[in-house]
C-alpha cells in the first residue's frame, strides 16, 4: 500500500522530532521485552541438555523433576537442576533466562524474612517484594498487563466514542440533543463508587475492569469527535459531496472520518498513558486486579507500607516515570506532526 504525499510528510515531520521519535523506539522495545518476557524472566529453563537430548521447557508443558532423575513429581526446579548438573560434571547442562525467577514465585531464605535487597549474586537485580517475589519479574509482567489493558481500553473507547460522536456531529438536531442529555447524565455517575460496589460483590478480573472503564471512558472522545465533525461537515468538499448525491455512509467513512484521523491519532498516546495510570491507581487502592497478579499499583502500595525497603518504591516509581515520560513525548511529537495547520495551504 502506497502512502499519499501528505502522510509521508507527516511521518517525516514526526521523525524530525527526535525526542518523540526516540521515545517511540524505546517504547517499542519495552513492549517487545514484555511480550517475550518468558525468554528473559522465567523460572523455567530456556534449554536443557540431558542424556543427549535437548529440551525447551519455556513454552512447553510442565516437566516433572523425576524426568531428569530427581526425586519429586512436581515441576522441575531448573535452578537446582543447573547446580546439580554443574556438580555432577556429567556433560548435561541448563541455560536459564537472565532473571531466573517467575512472576509469582517466592524465594525464601533461612533465618531471615523478605523483602530482600538487590543482589547480583542471587540475580535479584532489583531485590524482592515483601513476600519474596522478584521485583524485575513483577515490573515487566505488570507492564505487559498494564499496556494490554490500555490498548484494549483504547480500542473500545475509540470505537464507541468515534461512532457516537461523528453521528452526533453529522446528523445533529434531535439525535444530537438526545445523546447530549444521555452523556450529561452518565458523566455524573460516580465512577469510583461503581468500582467499589462491584469489587465488594465480585473480585474483578481483567476483562471486567476493561468493560467497567470502557462504560465511562468513551465520553471524552465522543465530545471531541462531535465538535470536529460539526466543523468539518460545513467545509466545501462535504457540501460538494452532498450536491453530487453521495450517501451519508460514504460521506462519513470516505470523507469525514479520514479527515479527522489526525485528531484520533493525536489523542491516542495520551489515552494509553491514562489507561496505565487508571489501572495502577485502582490496584493501589485495592479495587483492581486480584492478587497475586503482577501489578505496579500493588508494588507502590508495598513500597508505601515498607519504607525501609527503598528498592521497591524506587523501582516501580522509576518505571512509571520512564513509561509516562516516553508516552508523553510520543504524544507531543504526534500532535505536532499531525497538526493540520502545518499541512494546510490557505488561498
């Protein structure tokens, strides 16, 4: 598919804004690491060479310890297996991820209690939380959940908000007034109280939280699209399309929607950061995802409750700052690159 010259000009403009362009690269790397986190952060081995055979446990089924000659039937402890192979010097070997701990795995020690401080020797590079789970694992898997939550919420909010908003702006009249009253009433419903009531009845899961947030999150985009559509539908090319007999469907999807895409793209990065903050806030307050799901909000709560364990608060707050700064820089660059005033010729 060939892009039109105006789109290419916008892309070149975006790339020229170095802060936003490099932030996009960093954010893409962050998402890539989270998607393939099992290859970097996992208590399962990447490769096991045993008795002339090679095994890849990371994405495979559970392998019991007895399979490798150990005296138990539950899943193999690959860190211990690796130490055993090294001691035996039998030619068998194990390759572990960089961080050899799972997101739910606890690592306890004798005569002491977690949280444990950062230790490169034990490969807890950012320490552990108050139940002995690795902070790096919790941060990376928590980011994967947060970014998935934000993107799904963005898709739902934009689908609803754009559809209703563009219809309100295009048809106006009674249809517009009806939805204005509905939105005004709905926007006065206390969102946090709804979350509290639902959380007191059932334990919210991932999709339930997405749907609850989507029920209230579409309103902002609806108002934006309504305003933009009212302005855009009075332009000459829309009036000309109507005079030529173009259907409403064609005007909406072939003319109005493509010419308001810059507004949609501009708001997207900020909506992503808003979704991350919303999920983190709910988890911090205890109304989000149920433990032991990896969560930045839970880590912030642990850092607040364990001020002596400075590494918990510093790790999660630094991660949030980096993520939100990167997304904000991307949003600013997109907004500047897609600014219609930069690509409009006045006659």
